[in-house]
């Protein structure tokens, strides 16, 4: 029985970068491919295409963090001017900075009550 020819659309002519593994991992992959009755290439292809990747639960909104960082920079500039002209007391400034820090950490860590939701 001869091998079925692939159409031009099905022809696999592109190569991915090699995967670095140690000797034990290589032997495990070869054994699993043989157990499945597949070549190592076909085993890897199926594993890569059919696997499910878990998305990190802590996705940071980069745009929001940049905006908050810009706000923080502006706040620092205002603070400097306030110190120069003695227009703001330290307690008010600390309160504003603490609130900004809380907002940034809330964005990075996500809301606490999200984890407890069903």
C-alpha cells in the first residue's frame, strides 16, 4: 500500500524552529509518539495544534497602566511645584499618592471579589 499524496494546500513545506529538550524529554516524546503509532513530527504537530493553552488569570490592561503612570508623573510634577511654593500639605499629598497606588495595584491584581464569584 502506497502513501497517499498530499495536495498543494496540504503539503507541509514550512519548518518551525527546533524545540530544545533534554535526553529524558526526547526519549519520552519518542516513546509517546511510537505508542500513538505516529512519527515524532506528526505527534508534535498534533500536540501543538490540538493542545489548549490556559490564559493567565492576571491580564494587565497595559493602556490603563500607562495612563495611570502618566497621571503619577503629572502628580509628581505638581508635588514638586507645591513643595516649591508651599501650597499643599504633606498629609494631602500622601493621601493622593496612596489612592493612586491603590488604583494601580487594583488594576494589576484585579478586583478581590472576582475570585470568589462562581
